[in-house]
């Protein structure tokens, strides 16, 4: 699959996940933009970032700060 189609699929998936889980705060939107930008500029980590976001999005319903705190912790560990 061409990388451009993969990117569009990922953007659509992240958007759907955020709408479905009601993770529509400013923080969540910023994280989504950051992930999308990173994926655009660094396709090597596409699957890692996509998997990370997909794995942690479910916690937004109970703890809106978990996504941002987990992302920050993940970035520090790199």
C-alpha cells in the first residue's frame, strides 16, 4: 500500500477513535495533530505510533489525562 494511502487511513482511524471515545479535548486534539505530523515526516515509526495511540485511546473515557501522560512518558523513554 502506498504510504500516502496508509497515512490517510491512519488519520481517518485516529479521527474515528477520538469521536467514538469522546476524546475531543484540546489536549487530545493536539496529540492527534502531533502524531499525524510525526507519521507524515517519519513513516518508519508509523506502525509504532498508530499502535500506541490505538492501545491507549480506550482510557480516555475514564481518565482524560491518561493519553497525554502516557504519550509524554513514551516520548521520554525514547
